[in-house]
């Protein structure tokens, strides 16, 4: 029997109203002064203020860095690091979706280890645990607040660097659906489909095992039931709450099982074109899984069952066809674009995108290793 390491933050608050419990837990951490990492939109919209008011009530001193871009960059990490040092901070509190979370994790790793963020690309490159991190999540999708993964764009190379590092795991994650009520339908759809991609890839990758398959399947079931509701009505608190659970379940699944070529390819679209990660994942997911299903059709039986198919007496091929069509229909229902050309992706860049995808840290997790020509063909199918 194989053995498995299972990484998850030591404390995870979730459910409506859990934001109110976070202040007391942060007080107990003994933080002197925190760097708050967020983005300008969350500050101006008042979403971040819901968290900042909790910090003030707990008596915590903090300084805000809110320049994080949608695809956080090396400059974001080092600008934030400068604020961290200039103000004598000893901890980091992130408020946002995947972008502020990833930037905060990058800042925390460099603060504890020194050097440049580029030095930490790849697997477990740091020697020391990050400075204490508290992550307040505001979108139900990326799961960065509960994983050992983070992604930073290298502006010079136009590449998204994937860092997989146990030392980046946060001390406390907070998933309160009340922080997500103001999110527009398009963002809800993109992040929800990102969560679905995490779950599906975790179930297909060879790195999955009983525990990760169980949590990923639970995430799939919740997403198919509640994502359309959350997109139709952003104030549907029940749907928002169940999507936070799905995000958490999918996150801890891929955190310990791995991902695959959907993410490997999506990262390149983000690095070259600065496109939204969740949208790219959603568009790529059925095409990559269609290729995977030709080689490992048996991997899709559990997914089909989670979506709602009666798999008894069905062939593996019938199950995989059902899964792929269901993903396409869900994407259409929540308004995901159909073609990458709608987002500005151009055919002359396909070879570069394919080359970089094959080097991506997520690529080895795919159950089938495609050739460069196959990866290029996948990109072209969606252009």
C-alpha cells in the first residue's frame, strides 16, 4: 500500500458568520503588526472593510498593501515585501480571491527566506516556513487559502510560475459566504468553474487516493447543484455557503492529489494574455478531459456518479461522455465564453503556449502526457 502526505491548514473557519470568530483567533496568535494584502477593488467596494473592522476591534495594528493585480506579479510580491519590512510587520493577512492570496503567500515566503520570488518556482524550494499568514477568502473558487500552491507571473518571461511549497500553508483560513454576496455573476461563474476544474483534475490525476477522491467528488456534486443558483442570484446565501464548502473540498483534494494539463495550459494564457484564470480553466476543461478520457476512461466513472448519473451497467466510455457533456452544459449555463479568440488569443502564439505548458509544474500530474502537437491542437480547437 502506498503512503500519502496530506496538507491542510491547521485551522479553517467556514460558514455564514464565521468572520466574527476570526478576530479572537487572530488575537491569540500574538501578532504585533500585520501587512494586509488585498486589491484596490476590494478596498473601494467595502468588502475588505468588513475584515478590517474585525482587525480593529481585536486591537491589531496593520498596514495595507492593495496594489495586487488580477494575475499577481513579481513586482507585486516585492512591492508588498518592501511595505512589510518598512513598517516592521511580523505577519500577513490576505483579503481576496486567488490573486491577493497568492501574492501574500509569495511575500510570506520571501520574507522568511530572502532572495527573489523567482528562486521559489517549482516544488518545495524554500527552507523556512512563511511568516504567519491569515487568509480571508472572498471568492468560491481558487482555494489558494487552503493549499500549498501559489502562482506568480514573471513579467519578464511572460510566464506564470507555479510554486508548490508546504512552507506557504496559511495558519488560519476564513471562508465566510457573506464576504461573497457582492460578487458579480461573471466572477462567480469563473471562480466556480475553477473549483470544478480542481475537483475534476484531482479525480483524474494518478496522484489521487481515497481521501482526495472523496472530497473532490463531494465538491463536484455541490458545484453542479449550487453554482447555477449562485450565478443567477448573487444574494442566495445558501448557494454561496455551499459553494464555499465546494471550494474548500476541491482545494484540499487537489492540494494533495495534484492537477494536470487544464491548469498547465491555463497558466500560459494568463502569463501571455493576462486572462482570468477561472475562465481559462473552464474553457479548457472539457477539451483536455476529452483527450484524457481516450486513455483513462475508467477515471470518469466516479465523476459521473457525483454529477448524478446512474453508472450501474454503463461503460467507462459512456460515463466519460456524460461527464464531458455535463461540463460543457454547465459552462454554457453560467455564461463562460466558448472561444479563446473572443479573449484575444491568437494562433501565432500557440507554439509558445504549448512549449510553456509542457514545462509547467502541473503538467506531470496529468494521467496522459500529450505530445507538443497534441497540446497545440487543443489550444487551436478552442481558438
